[in-house]
């Protein structure tokens, strides 16, 4: 996660997915579309939602591919789901995170139409991308993409901590108190779901994901207490300084 190393297989993998989904444009144009996506995924402001996340997501899609109806379509949706990203907006994380699924879906429509995919295939990719905004329980291809995108939650505990750290770095401009509140809301919402993963294979990740999320909730509570204790100490120090000034 967060690596800037570009694997040599990445753009060729995009080209294979595009051609497999029906791209008829010149192979050089298809490759250029892949290059543009890699450029976007390599933006320096990305700490978690970068090349490493894309690589992981593609690998998880491959792991779940027997659950897909249109594997090349799902792979393209994985490529495009975070194409438009902006962590700079101060309220971004609290609202929806830096990934803009609606804008990314439109970008996918524009690029894939130019690549010569049929309208039905373009619609499928765009709809999968837009659907990730809700991570709603889905079926078939939507379930595969959602499970693959959430697979990081089922990482081993050390990798999960690195994931949380990377997300915090990505939104370093958001004050700690607001970030903790937003993160708590996100974690609580995920835990409230009857199932985090909906594909048969993905359901094997459920227990580890819930364990990680519960551990993060405990950490968030400790961080909240640190903030409260710090605020109380500051108030006490200011009161004492005011009292000393009045006494003199």
C-alpha cells in the first residue's frame, strides 16, 4: 500500500482487460488509457489510495474471479473506481472519502467509449464504479468488486494498522478530533452490517475483518480519551495562569 513502484505487468493487464471487455481501438490508444490511469493512481497526495491499493484490488478480484459473471468488466471497474481522487477538501473524509465514484464513473464512460467498448459494456463498468459509493450488499459482479475493495479490512493486524496509518496520512489536513469522529462513524457503520462480505469466498474474511474493526474502535476510544485529557490539562493550566495573574 502506498508504494510508488509501478509493476511492469500493470498497464499490460489493463490492456488485456479492456480488450477482453471488447475494446476495438488501436492497441497503442488502449495502452495510453492505461498509462493515464497509472499517472492518476500515482498522484503524490495518495497515501493509501495509490498504486499499492490498485494492485491489491486487482489481485483480490482475481482471487474472487470465479464469483464473477464478467471478470474483465470487474477488472476495469477496479481500475476506474478511484481514478478521480481528491483528499484536499477539508470535509472530504467525513463525507465520502477522497474517492469520487460519480466522477470516476463518468471518466470511465469517456475513456472506455473512446477505446471502442460497446455501450452496454461501458454502462456495466460505470455502474459498478458508481455503486461503490454505497458498498451496498450486491450480487454477482457488484459483490465481487465490493468485497475486493473491502478486503483490506481482513488484513493481518500489523498490515491493518499500516492501512489505518496510511489513511490518516492521506487526510493529515483534517484536525485529529474530526478525523477520529469520521473514522468512528465509518467503522461503526461497517460493523453494523449483517455481513461485510457477500460473495461465498469473501465470507471467509468476515471474522478477521470484524476483529480488526473492533480493535480499531478500542484504539479510537483511547485516542478520544487522550484528546479529552489534553483539553482538560490545557484548561487547568489556563485557569491557573489566570488566577495567578489576578492574584498579582
